């Protein structure tokens, strides 16, 4: 088992090579959640995630002969970048096996650090199996992403930083996949301040640590697709399971919609980019998944920010629809000149912005009519009602898609 001295030793090794990420109070999140909320921004690390802490600690404690053989790791992206970046800095050759579904940005960034990339399998576990095969076939040294005491100790350095940055913290909310991050944090936090509440957050789609705790041992779940690809692990680690069982107070899950809303919240309100796995702690806090935090000083770990920009675009668009700031309306018109100009004038007077126009006769409700479908940018639900009322007042039949 990893102990506080292990984490303290790890911090001594890596302190000068890792960014001391801020842990700033968020006024907006505090107001939304009824807590004194702080964000530990590990998405600001050089590789965009906390994973490089554990990877670096492992590399620095590894026998020279093991490093000389070359390293191999399996990762959905963040562990890959951590091993590739620090391996390259230390002059070590690195091979990374990544699932074929890994976001393009994570693959490109890992390759940019000088690693050889092997894309294999539909998920992390299939990539992991291929990495272990290559380890034997090519005589490489495997670096586990979470079930390793030196990796766990490296991740635990975040806990020591949090205690320095927010000395009177009441609770720390942490993303959970295989369990390396929360294991290290829990060891450090509980040893220094036993009263601190440590809460883990998993994706509802694949809660491997919760399943392990229910079964009394790690079990293998069916693969699942989630926005939180960085924590989409089918089986918790044996070592991490023991740490979580002993030191973690509670585990909760968040849905895909909740993760998406947290990503959008971080981007729009906190001005920080969080990937799905990095946003789950914020999602749990925003959606009140954890009881008893009112008025407490709570740190949410934003563990990573490596998200594909195309995915961000889809999340933003979906979020705008949910907030009523992007709507689609269908207006029944007479099929005669000037109707489009009239309706456009009504919408312009209501100060809405037309994003998309589709005009069709074939699907009109009656012969001699036409249907106008508009996608509008608005200020929100009340503004939408103003627009609909203005159109209906002029005699138009209007339907709101998704209403």
C-alpha cells in the first residue's frame, strides 16, 4: 500500500518538473452549488492532464536497465502523453498503444512528443492487452496507467498541493476511472487531515470502481461509450481497489448529459477547457450528486483538458439547445411573394438572429401553402416565447421543434 511518505517523496522528485496548478475559488460555482467551491486545474499541466505526475515519478524511480529497454504503455490519451513527454525528456524511447477510438488530438499530441503510436482495439482494455503482448514480444518495460504504487504516489502529490492551497478544505471531489488518481489523493489527504471527505465520481455508463466495491473485488464490466473516455475503464485496479476501499468516503456517478453540461459550464463560465473525464467532478457538484456539502469548502479536481474541438462544437450546440438559446421553429405560410420578408421582419424586430432557413412546399400542411423552418439564436426561453407570440399575433401558425 502507498503511504504518505511515498507521496511526499514523489513530490520531492517531481516538484521542479511539474506545474503547480492553481486551486482558485470559483464565485460562480460557489453560488450555483451552495458551497465554497474551488477548482484544482490540472488541465493546465504541460500535457493537459494530471497523468504526467505519476508517469514522471515512475520513470524517475525505474532502474536504468528497464528504461534502456524502452517503455510501453496503454492509454486513451492522457497517460500516453505523460509517458511520451517525460520519456522523451529523459531520452527514453516510448511506444504507446491507444484505442482506435481515441480522439485525433490526443493521438497527434502524443506523437508530437516523439512516441511511436500503435492504434489497436475498440477500448482501453483491448489496447491494454495488445500493449502487454508487445511488452513480451519486444522486451519493453510496461508503465501501468494506474495500478502501480509509484504512479499512485505521483498522482497523490495533487492532494499535498490542495492542502497547501486550501488548508481548511472540507471535501475533495475526484474523477475515477481505474482509480490511480483518487487512490493517491486519498492517501495524502487522509494522512494529513483525516476529516477531509474524499468523494469519487465515475461515468454512469461504466462505473467500474463502484462495481468492484459492490462485489468486494475488481470485476470486469461490458465496454461502454462515454464522453468521459479518459475514465472509461472496464476493470478497476487490484491495488487501487484496496486504496479506495480503505480511504475513499463515497462514490457517485454522473450521466452523459450532466458531463456535457459541466464541460460547457467550464468553458463558458470558468473560461477553462475540460475534457469529459476532467469535468465529472464539476458535474457531480453542479447536479447535487453529493449530499451534505452546503456551506462547505469543496475542491473539484479538473483532471484534464484534452478534448477534440469537434466534440466541443457539438457539446456547445447541444447545450445552447437545452438552454433555449438555439431553437428551431416551423411557420405555416401562404405560398405567395413577400411572406418570407414579413416573417423575417417580425423576427428581426424581436431581436433574434436567424442561423438557418429551410423553405419547402412539399411538406406544407395544405395545398397552396408552404412551410418555413428557421433555426434561431435567442437569449433564452423567455425570448423564445416573445418571438412565438409576435408571430402568432400576426396570424401565423407556429410550432416549436422539441417542445
